[in-house]
C-alpha cells in the first residue's frame, strides 16, 4: 500500500471568493483545498480588508491575490481575466459572499425595501451566477462550482429575515446551473453550514442565542467550525465526488434533521 498517496487536488486551480479574515468559512475552504494540493487564487473586498486577508493568502501560497467587490462593474471580469492569463484554466470556483443592508437584514421581511432585497439578491445570488458564467469557459476539463447556503433557505430561522428567501434562490440556482453545466462535466454544489461565528453572522440579531440552541439541539452535540466546512467543500471538488451534483450538503452536526 502506498503510504504517501497523491493529494487528490494536486495540480488543481481553485479561486476562492469571500475570505474576510481568519474566521471566514471561505478561509477554512481555502486551507482545506491547499492541504489537498490545490493552487489558489484568493480575493479581498477592498483596501480595508486587505491587511486581514493578505497574510492568509501568503500563508496559503496563493498564486493570485486580487481585489473583488462584486457590486463594482468589471471587477469579476477582471479577476477571471487574470486567472485566464496566469493559469489558462480553472478547476474549482468557490463563492462565499452574502450581503444585505443592515436595516433590511435586521427588520422583518415585510419591511424589507425593494432596494435592499435587490442588493441582497445581486450580491448573494446573481454574483454566483455571474461567477459560473465566467468560470465555465476556463473549466475545459470539467470542474466544480460551490456556493454557501444556510438552513434558513428551507425552514424559518428567527431573525434570518430577507436572507431566507435569498438563500432559497441561491439553492435553486445551484440546481439549475448543475443541469445546464452537467454536459460540460462541471458539477455545482451548495454547502449549508451550521451556525458559525463569522463577521457576516455578527449582523444577525440574537446570533448568540442561535449558536447556543444549535449546540444543544444538534445530534452530534457540538458546533461545526470552518475546517469542517472546508473539508466538505474540498471533498466535493475531488474525483471521489465525481457523480454528485446539484444538491445541498449540510455540514451542521445533524442540526437540520431536528424538528
């Protein structure tokens, strides 16, 4: 038996969108993929975020480190142009970006403004579709697209508000993209982590109560972390998952099965 098997993502090119700091789910995914041999491209939101992300990119030996605000026209296209120039191809693209204006996120759905709803959909969902459109031509030998969802897409989670319908749209987009891109051997997945204390989660009202409830209700009896999510994402990108596409994988210690 080979005691040193070849890492299953060796030589794979992966772009990771959404690293904000060392506590980000996207960072857990990037770390896991790097551990399994992938070469990385990592983005940061803006100059304010750069000092928090750049040391992580260096630690992971990211070949590409670039700014990306999906709300700014042309930035996503510029990123994929850089990927095309540097690598000439792409194997994995992971989207871990979500946003809603604070006043719309913390109010009920009835009170969500049209502008806030549109902004949440554009950043959290349509930017994933745009990412897929740009990534697909570079996935000449097939590939994997991943998006981050949450249980609030399917069940009502108190205080999740507008993000529930938004994540439901994201999961539906994953299914439709899996259908459209399947003939190109591009697989599309949604991952639904349990509650994790990230910067984005801090915008939810009473998030600490949600964390405590999850720890008590989950069958495993403990919370998940960014490395749990990262290894699940990395697995979906490996050949071991080559016949899996279009579904939502829960990484939540079993919380989603509870009434």
